[in-house]
C-alpha cells in the first residue's frame, strides 16, 4: 500500500483477554517502530525493529507485551492478559534507514479499550 | 544517550493567539529534525523538516526554528485557529545510516474559542 496500515482501527476487549495489533509498513522500509499514547502521557516508545538486527525491546512495559516482525515486513504487537491501564492508542511508524533525511511515516493507530 | 524532550506537555490558548512549542535534543551527530502534527484520531503527519544548516522555515502560519549550537528547536504558531488543536511531535534523525529515529513525547495543543 501507499502508507502505513494498522488494524484494527478500534478494539474493545475484556480485561484478561489477549489482543493482537497489526502493522503493515511501507514496502521497503527497514525500520519499524511501535509507540503508544495514553491520555496525558504523550508518546511512549515500545519497540523498534531494524532490518535483521535484534529488536530494541527496551520500551515494553511488562512481559505481557511482545512483538514480532515476520519477513522484515508486517509486525504484530501482542498484549496478553490485558489490563485497563493498557487502554491507549497504539501507533506504528516505519522508515528507511539511510541516515540523513530519513522520515518516519505513521499509521492511523489502533485505539485499544480494555473494559 | 540520544534523547528528545518537548515542552510544554500540554497547552491551552484562545483562538487568534500565538504560541511556541519547544523541542530540545541530545542526538549526535545531528542530521535533521522534523515536526509532526497529529490531529485527533489520526496518525502524525510531517509539518516541516529542519536540517543542520537551516535556522528558520515557515509553512503558512507555522514557523520552525533551529539552533544547532544549543540543540533546540521551536515551532511557532501564529494567529491560532481551532484546527490547530492537535498533538505536535518532534522527531530527530542522526547522521549515521542505521540509527533509529528519536521521538519526543509530544505537546498537546488545545485552541478554544
């Protein structure tokens, strides 16, 4: 596609359930970022994938959060045993990794509500 | 450690007033800095890019400045409109290929009538 695509756009889940959020980056973009935005918290880094290198998972808030990127393209963020504090907008961005004029392109986000 | 800090975290202004958002960074060696605007319910989109040699750049009522010596950038909005209500995110890129972009947490601007 022409841009970064995220699905679903909205997800309501019951506390304790697992959820999977999907990100389709721009074709050819080697870098992929997951961020989340909570009310009043701003943008919070979760995880970063760069080509075939090991991902930077330093932002994942707990072991209930995991992400993978298959074939260097599509990425899935999984949250197990969801809690109400997981409610947020989850943003995905992708970019080329050529230094210099690299621009991040964002998806529309997935709004997760845990009830 | 490469970091980007934005201030204020949130801001409320009256329609027609001006405001300035700040972005300080410690990314080195610096390549460029982008300001993004994120409307409610949408993904962020690029507003402007500032490279090392640029001090100021305007995009309509938005003017971005960059001081590479102090590692500070600002985004000035003139004669604010209700449609300026959004989150503004600062993202900095380093020169080396393969270096991750560094994102600020953003500033949430609310323009009221």
